[in-house]
């Protein structure tokens, strides 16, 4: 794995610039082993690590990972607290490694409501990695698609230098959390559910969807390549005739 595929344009030639992932199934993975749910989240971080590394090696320009939704606050307080601690710990542990791999990390979602210490760490990692030019990794944390749309519209309204001739799709998309990034070409969801769960509602308008029953902690780079190989066989038409 790794070096051999570095910068391999195989998938990129098919227009695969951005992959989005709904990392689901951590709780079920733990439950099946008689472990607390948090053990599944911890194992899930290991999957994140290998997926980020592989996407970097392949040369995928953008990867967006759904880490915590605006609805996940409804979970028991000990799980939410455990997740916040895990995010903090993971930034500490893997931040330098991501920087070394020239990954540019961005957090999308609502900062407000997250613990102050975590907000500081997030900002620190963004600053540390902002000039990196390999993979851009968007971590969706306290993210909801509807919340993003409202925040984006408010940003537009509050922007004194917004284009005078009004709002259109090309202008509006630049106010989204994903800014000037291309839309995801493929959306992967693990653990069998076939729904969006409020993820990237605007951006996935024409994404190719790929689902697997595999739980996120069991998801490997082989599964990722299954998804990518499926992607290259798809015929995208964008409403035209393809
Ligand atoms: C996804 O795994 C991680 C988060 C939502 C934070 P889940 O925790 O939703 O796992 P399941 O769906 O309960 O198995
Ligand atoms: C979506 O998973 C959110 C993340 C993966 C962070 P959920 O497990 O929260 O989604 P639902 O509740 O099954 O729709
Ligand atoms: Mg779930």
C-alpha cells in the first residue's frame, strides 16, 4: 500500500475529486463485542487514519468525513462527552502526523456549542495545516446540512461586499462551509442505513451514492477501493444524456 499508488491518476481521470463519507456503525460494532459504545468510536478513529492515508496516497484532492451531527447531541451525555474527549485527543495525537503528510485540515459545521478547549484545538490544527497542498480533509463536527444552509445564507446577508446583482447558485455555494471546493463526486455510507442524516444537503445534489453493510470500524482500504472501482463504472449524466 502507499507509495506505489501515490498520485495515481487512475480514479482522478474519472473525475473523482471529492469523496464524502458517513462513518456509521461504531455503536453496533462495540455492541457486538459486548463493549461500551465509546470503544467503537475509538476503533473508528483507526479507520479514519487508514482512509485518510489511502486517499492521500491515491491523490484524491478532497475528503469530507461526517464526525458529529447537529442531531448527535440527543445521545446520552456520557457518549457525547466521550466523543468530545475523543475528538480532542485525536487532534492531539494525529494532528502532527496529518501535517507531516501535507494534509490541509478544515472543520465544517457550527463551532458554537462545542467545548472551548476543542474549538481552540480545531483552530490550531487548521492554522498549522492551512498552507498544505495535498489532501484537503474536511471534518464535519457539529455539522448539519440544514444548519449550514441557514448559516451560509446569513453569511451572505451580512457580507457587505456580496455581489450587488443578487443571489444565484454559483454565488451562494461560495458561502457554504465547503466554500470554493468541488461538490463530492461520491458519497459513501457504512453500516447499512440508506439515508443522508442531514449531511451536505446542498453539495450531494449529483453525488454518486455507495452503501455498504460493513460497520465503520471494520471498513478497510479494500472496501474503499471497491467503492472507487464502482464509481469508475458509473455513468454520470447530470440531467443530460451523458
Ligand atoms: C457513527 O456511529 C458515529 C457517530 C454518529 C458519532 P454510530 O454511533 O451512529 O453507530 P451506530 O449507528 O449506533 O451503530
Ligand atoms: C450520522 O450517523 C452522523 C454521523 C455519522 C456523524 P447517525 O448514526 O447519527 O445517523 P442516524 O441517526 O442513523 O440517521
Ligand atoms: Mg449511527
